[in-house]
């Protein structure tokens, strides 16, 4: 087999052959169509080292000239008003920006979000149940996370439809020249700025109000407030859609596991972890750049070299997991070694919220729609055409 394609429908449906090839040649030097060369880390042990390496920086300014000139990543990575957030920074700024969000993920607020997740899930499933068929992606996996993130941030009701619409554009890979993504980014930037103004005038118990209060105390600047709100809005949406979609598919295609998960919350938790391991909704962690010469997996990486860690490839490394391409929640129960949420200082801040939403949706679907089955053959399902995120466009079911 020659160098496999890391994109295309075959890769989207089953990325394993490509990742197996890459893991045998670690870390692999990739060349992007725009000429930028980058390292792709695919082995589990190397992934753990890279994700937690003190000399690998997250600041886009640490990237080499070639990478910076090509403006890789989304336009939001290159605007101070959107990019000055924790995922693009290193200590001490990273620590400060991450701490600024701590209140939003505190247990009391999580408990409120669980109640809200249950209410939204129930009302979305009312429609599917009454109709006797539906689509668990467009009618559940997409609308739920956006409603919950808007709650967490405190986005007023009147803005939510626009948030949904524009984030769908940013999430869609169908944008060859990038102009639609730029337009959607502009619209969301205006929207986030307006929400910040609303909360400055009328503070509440939500994340944007927390950020505005910290700005008033001099702990954050204006770019950090808008960038943080923007990161949470984008970072927590499509990833959670992917988790709910792929987990629901796993339950529909493994009736024994579904039966156990219906009766046993611990097994439901194992299903969620196994879905995260097997599908890693964010296939690749975000860019990293060595501050100095760094050796990983026996390869020398020079300062500024762009590095991607494929958490999906790491999660399917046979050196770390037996039968890694199989869905085996029972066998791996209690094993949370997968790196679907990353590792080290940038470990996903929203992991508990994502798990909570998956738990509520799976419990509710299994309880309320016990006869649900896929209404098309599994081979006809279309996977997102993206080497970055992993999920499904539709999951049609009938009762
Ligand atoms: C299944 C759902 C999710 C997956 C698979 C996921 C995955 C990840 C991964 C792999 C990282 C690390 C990136 C890196 O090191 O380069 C990350 C970071 C992050 N995630 Fe998530 N995420 C999910 C849900 C969420 C949610 C619900 C939120 C917010 C409500 C969120 C907000 C963030 C933020 C802010 C960071 C940056 C943390 C930092 O830099 O310290 N994510 N996520």
C-alpha cells in the first residue's frame, strides 16, 4: 500500500487502514496541498508525550514562517478578537484564561445544565415519537448542544437561531474558497460582541457575565472576553454532535449493548467512553509547535515545525488497546485512557458537559424509543467529509 489518502469517503467511513499505515511510520511528515509540511503523530505513547510536552507551544505565533504565511486553520485563528483564548495560548496566559471559565463548569451550574439537557431532549424527542420516525442527527444531535452552549454562555433566546445557522456554516467542510466560513465568522463575531454588551448592561449567572465581570476587575482584556466566548461556542458544538451521532449509531447497531445500557447506568458510561475512543469526534488535536529541538518517536522536530496529534489514530493503536477497531464497551468498562479529549494542560474543559449530554440523550432515547431501529442500511449513512471532525450527517430511524 502506498501513502493512503487522509480524506475522501473511504477514509471518512473507515479511517483505520490509513491510520494503521501511518502508525507503522511514526511520526509521519505530511505535506499539505498548499506546500506546508507538518508532523502527524499517530501512536498512543507519542500522543501522550506530545499533548503534555512543556516545549510544544500552542500559540500560533510559535509556528514557522511557512505555516504562518499559509494562515492554516480557521480564519478565527488569525483575529485577535477571536483567537486570544486558552487553546491558542501557553502558561501563564493559558492558566489565567482557563481559570476565568472555572465557574461555568462548577458542579452547581452543571446540575442546572443537566436539568435543561433533559428538558430539551424530551421536547426534541416528543416530535420524533409522535411522528413514529425521525433523524437522530438533525433532530437531536445538532439542536441539543447548541441550546446547551447558549445556556452556558447566556446567549439570549433571540440570538439562538442565528448562532445555529452560522455555526453550521463554520462546521461545514463544503466551502472550497473559505468565503462562506469568513462570512459566518464575521456574523458570529458581531453576535458575540452584542451578547457581551447585553451582559455588560444586565449581568446574569452565565459564562459571558463571568467574563465581563473579570474584565471589569482588570483580569481579562476585551479580546480575551470575545475570544473565550467564541471558542466555547464553536468548540463545544460539532464535537458533541459527533459524540451523540456516533454513540446513537453504535447503540442502534449493537442491540445487546443497548439493552444493557438501558438497564445499567455504568454500562451507559462505558458506551460513551468506548464511542469517544473509537470515533474521537475531534480526530486531530489542534496545532502545536516546538519552542526548541524536540525528539518524539525517534524523530527530531525543529523549532516552529507544525505538529498535529491524531487522537483518533492514538485511540486505535493496538499497542495500547486490544482489538482497537472493535466496539467493546463491556470489555473496556472503567478504562478512560483514550485521548479523545486530549491530555495535559489543554485537556478539554467541556468534557464533563459533553459526557452529561451523551448520558442524558442515550438514557432518554433508550427509555422512550425502545423500538427504534435504523431505517436505512448502515452502509448508506454518510460521514462528515472532514479529516478534523468525525460524525454523521443523518441517522434516520423508525419506531
Ligand atoms: C465530545 C465532545 C468533545 C470533544 C471530543 C472535545 C475534544 C477536545 C480536545 C481533543 C481538546 C484538546 C485540544 C488540543 O489539545 O489541541 C479540547 C479542548 C477544548 N475543548 Fe473540547 N471537546 C468536546 C466538547 C467540548 C465542549 C462541550 C466544550 C465547551 C462547552 C469544549 C471546549 C473546549 C475548550 C475551551 C478547549 C481548550 C482547552 C484548553 O486549551 O485548555 N469542548 N476538546
